[in-house]
């Protein structure tokens, strides 16, 4: 982890928490599907005039599904990385960069919060 800058190191200390409004399920194949309600003025127009769905179903890949199920609001990203490395090995490389980006994306879409944000 020596090649990560201080900001990345601090990011790995963040504790992710699943957003309460996100409903999710685990399919028989072990993959996670997030059900996100599309609400708000513009979504309402899109639903009415363009027949856009009221709920979007986001299907996570195997690694994303594995990580999503590990989020417990207690472990930080660095701690979660050990489980990801054990399960996926080299497939997860570059591990810290991938995890940081994955959690940034989840956070940007409002799928997770960080404990210090809650």
C-alpha cells in the first residue's frame, strides 16, 4: 500500500453503510440486484411520457455482489479488502484502487453512505 497517497489511505479507512432506501436481493446464482426507485420531477415526466420504469434494477457482477454482501457498517474498506483478496486473488488487482473506485461509484449514486457521513 506504500504507493497510495495519504488521501487514498484515508479513503480506505472509511466505513461504508448501505443506504436504507436501497432495496436489494441475492439471486439464486449469488449475484445481487439493487432496486432503485426513480423519483422526482424529471423521473416522473420520463415515466409518463417515455415509459421509463419506476424502479431500476441494477445487477452487480460477482465481485460487486460479494463486496455488497460484506458491507455491514462496521468494517472499513481496508478490512473488506482482505476478504476480497482472499476470494478473488489476482482477479481483484489492483485491489485498493479498484475498491476505492467501486466505493466512490456506489457513494456517488447514493447506494451507500460512509459512517462519518451518516
